[in-house]
C-alpha cells in the first residue's frame, strides 16, 4: 500500500501565497464508485426495483464506464471482496486499468455486531470485529489499495441513560489501533455519520472524527507506523461524506476544512442531502448546489489531490446513468469554481469592511445564465 502524501494539505499560506496557489492549482477529478450500489440494496420500505447483480455483472458495468471517466472502485470485505474472488479483482484491474482504491471491513451487518463492532462490550464479538479489520488490512495490502475506509455504523446507542460513553470510545479506539499495529503501514479513512442505523453513532461528526484520529495515532506502537508518523504522515485520516455531514447539520466547506488542516483528508464521498433527514444519497448537486461549489473551492484552496468517490443510491435510474450524471455535475461545478476571480474573492474576505455585499452579488452573476442582463459590479481592488 503506497501512501499518498497528504502533508501539503496542512500548509498555511499568506494571502499572497494563497492567491498564487489558487491561480496555479486545479483539482484532479479522479472518480471512483462504490460497487455495493451497482446492485439494488435491501430496503425497509419497498421491494427492489431492479434485479440483483453478482460481482461479475457489476464489474462489467463498471468497465463500460472507464471511457466516461470512472477510474476507481470501492468495495467491502468479505461480501464484495473475499478470499475466494481476489483473483477476479486482480484480473479486472489489470484488464481495465480501473483501480480498486479501497476495501472497507463490513463491521455493521453481521448478527455478531448487534451490540457494536470494535466498541462491542462482549469480548468474543469484539474480537470478531478486530479480526475482520485485520483481515481487511491484509487483503488491502495484497490488492494494493490506497487506504481502508472504516465506518462504525453499528457502534453507538439509542438510550443515553447510564451509557459508559468513555468506555465505548476507548474500546473502539483501542481495537482500531490494535488492528493497525498488527498490519502496519495501512492508512485508514474514517467516515463519520451522526445516526442511522443506530440512533446515535460514535464519532458522528467531522471534528469527532479528527479527535478519533489523534487518539488512535497516539496509541500506535509498531516501528513502521511510528516511522511514518514521525515523518509527518497521517495514518488515521477521514473520508467525509456529503450526505453524512449534512445529516449532522454541518456546513460542508467548514467541516472538510478540519481534516484538511491536519493533512488527514484521505478520500471524499459525494452525493447530495437535505439538512438532517435520513441518509438519502441523492445525486450530486440535486440539493444545495451552492454548498457543492463552496466545498470544491475549499478543496482547491487547500490542495486536495485525492479521489472523488461517488456514493449514491440510484433506486429509480440505471446505475451507469446515475454515475455519469454525478461525474458531470462535479465537472460542471469545478469549471465554475475555476472561473472565479480568485483575487477579488480573497480581497473581499481580507477586507470585509470595504466590500460589504460584494461577494454575494458577484456569486449571483457567476451563476446567472445571462449575467449581461444584470448591472455590472464595481471592482473591489
């Protein structure tokens, strides 16, 4: 597993340096997709609208999207990637050039995890979760992925009365650190989510994810891991998902700036979502496109070089159609971001007393189909 160097994310720049960076740096829109939603998922509320597809059929669809821009896939162990189909994945990647960028341990589905995975108070069940995490790390190394996503969807609680919150968090942190030291050199990308399926999920907000990362790294002891940390690399990183961030009523750009500020943004998951509400996994830009643009601008400001992972639930359209729509939406929003007058935007933030209302008026014109129909704005510099 070759670690991408994320240290440049944490660089602090003067206004002059930031302007030069914005003028010279463009986001590299490398798209990945989760193989899980190529086949319709189970639902509490309705029957499946499309037939189930096996892994071979899903990979065939993914291969057809290569020329459109799909460059990476994401999967879970042991249900989508297993010890029995590793050769299938190796052949697919070699034949198509599409990379398997991450494998996530399935820590939320099994009956064994009824009371949690790495935080489970029952020692035998917790050991199953730790062993599965270790096995995922080993398979990830064999398949040369870039990181391992950790999502604690079943670790949490509903009734807060009498919960040993510190114990819950400590067990999760210790279990993750144990697995990382058992298979050193693996970077994890933690994915926060505030609720669903549990009423309250551990480390549910972006900043809680950053705190988790700090605590896990403080417990790592293997010499290989310590060497990487001493060199300034982060091994415990984040994979924020737009939908999850908005479920927690966080602001997208501000939330993503936290892992960026520490060089911890290893990956990103893209969709759209109403504030709060259940996890809808709508196509990118369907809701709050202005938040999408603000997020892309923040990623550009801090030099994000990672993947753009499309994480959707295309219930009512073909999955290949949905993935194309999402890639198009991100590309179009990125084109708008690149066309921004960076110097004026930075000036408006640096001298807010001189530019009252200018930025809002400017963004209205940037989004207008016929900006020439609006009165021109005075220059701010």
